[in-house]
C-alpha cells in the first residue's frame, strides 16, 4: 500500500468521523503521525482544493470539492439520505455503535461507523477489514453469493485457514433462514455484532448493516436488536424502492 495515498484517505475519513474542523495536532495525534509531516500533507490538500484552512482558528475542514466527488455515481439510498438517516436512527435509538460494511476483495470492511453513546460501548474504526467468513457483516454479504463464490472465500481464508465446508454452508443457511448473522469476539474481544443485509439496489454494491455491542448485551438483547434492525430497515429503505 502506498503510504502517502493511505494517509490522504485517512485524513478525509477522520473528518467524516468527527464531522467538524480539526487542527494539525489533532489529526497527527489521532493517527500517531509526526506533526511536521502531517502539516505538510494538510497544506498540500489545501493547495489542491480538498481542504479549507481557517487561519484565525488554525483548523482545517473538507472543502465542497470533497462533497461533490461522488455526485456522478448512480443514485443510491446513500445519496438520497435514507441510508444515513437509518444509521443515525439506529445509533440514537439504541445508543450502540452502528457499522456499515461492504465487500473489499476477500474481506468485509467497515465503510461507515457511528460510535455508540452508551456509557459502556464498543468502539470500532472505519476501514477495519476482516475475512468474510468471520464477522457477521461478512457472513451476511456471503448469503447473497452463489456456492462457488462462498467456496472461494473459504479456500482463501486467512489463518487459521479454511473451515470445514459443510459447517460453512450450514451456518450461512441458518443466517439466511433467520435473516441476520450474529458474531462475537471477531473484531474486538468481548464484543459482537448483529448484522443484516440492506435491500439490493441495482448497480450498487451490496451492503450489510450491524449493531455492535458487548457480547453479553448482545446475547441478552438479540431478539430485540434483530427486530429493531428489521423495523428500521423497512422504515427507511422502502421509500427508495418505491421512488427510485
């Protein structure tokens, strides 16, 4: 991976998480980077038009150029706002950390994370990747694939290596039957995620959404959180299907 490219995207993702202005020191400290090189990077992004610098407060914020980067893409729920409303609703109504995941090669990756607000909560990071067969978000993405694709993911699975094939298909069949996947201790120890697929949008990448919380909380509230996900997805995503 090209370090400079990764750092640019990390800066933009950081602003997406905090949704406010930030100083060089805050960005550098968050990522463990030297302040001097972080300052050079952010000044370069100002010159290129991707960040705006406020000299009075010595802070940076993404420019309108960043906001318009994806306006050529196919209209999807994310661009209409329904998806963001769904994420915020789940975050506010449960107080738990909410994740949105998509496939990235042989991995599932968190492309959006809203941190929980409960006193005791799970903290996850945008960009986190895990083999598809491990976390619930990956398993839900696999439930939409054919058997050949599932076998490929299992055959190329990272350490400790492939799972027994019958066990893989049995678990995915159960995930399909109940409409959600439950995983624990996969991304963060003592934590878990309950995940569901979002309705498919023609031409758009499949997405899975999840509620992340402490394992015991997930065990105690599994049925409740499954119903919250079902009701919320139905509420916020149906308008997109009716008004493409």
